[in-house]
C-alpha cells in the first residue's frame, strides 16, 4: 500500500515537471512580449531581414543589440534603437505615431532576440 502511494506521488511530481506550464506562456518579459513583437515586425520585414545582417532596403537586423554602433554612429542600446524607430530617416519611416507604446515594447523585446 505504501508503495502505491509513493508511486502515485512520484507520478504527480513527474506530471508537474513535464506538463507545459501555462503560467509561463504569454507571460510578458520585462517590458514586452517578443512573440507579439514578431508580429509587429512583419511590417518592418519588407525592408529588414531578421535572420541575417544582409541589407534589404535597410540593414539586416540580426544581432542588432550586439552591434557596437547603429548606422547613425550612436551605441546600439535600447534607448537609441527606440529613438531610431520613432524618428526613422534616410528611407526608414518614422514609427513614433504609427505604433502604440505596447507595440513598441513588444517590438524591442523581439529585436533583442535577433
Ligand atoms: C521602407 C523601408 C523600411 C521599413 C518599413 C523599416 N525600415 Fe528600418 N531602416 C530602413 C533604412 C533604409 C534604414 C537605414 C537608415 C540609415 O542608415 O540611416 C533603416 C534602419 C533601421 C535601424 C537602424 C539599424 C542600424 O544598424 O543602424 C533599425 C533599428 C530599424 N531600421 C528598425 C526598423 C523597425 C523595427 C521597423 C519596423 C517597425 C523598420 N525598421 C521598418 C528602412 C525601413
């Protein structure tokens, strides 16, 4: 009897570890949701590759946050990348009033994964 109880307890423990954890799905990483940001990025992908640094209309954005500098010479940090997306320029549309704050947060979270 004791053995059966232990086996059942073990099964519960195993189930708890192997079952997908819904609590983690769709949970927002600090500031933004990269999965949603990927959808936002669809409108950027006309001009930007996400999977390479090869130039399309604009530079490929793979490894964007790992770059030393942006094309405007500023360090590739979050504040400067947000400003770049807001302001655009040199063939890049300004997204300041096109995207909502949430969309931008999600977008940045996605760009960080590239
Ligand atoms: C119509 C084409 C076009 C679209 C759409 C576009 N971009 Fe751009 N983007 C450009 C061009 C061209 C540049 C280069 C500008 C420059 O060199 O100053 C650029 C530059 C950038 C840079 C700077 C990269 C670097 O290494 O300096 C970032 C970041 C960026 N775009 C993000 C985005 C995001 C995010 C979106 C979608 C919300 C987007 N772009 C949509 C054309 C576009």
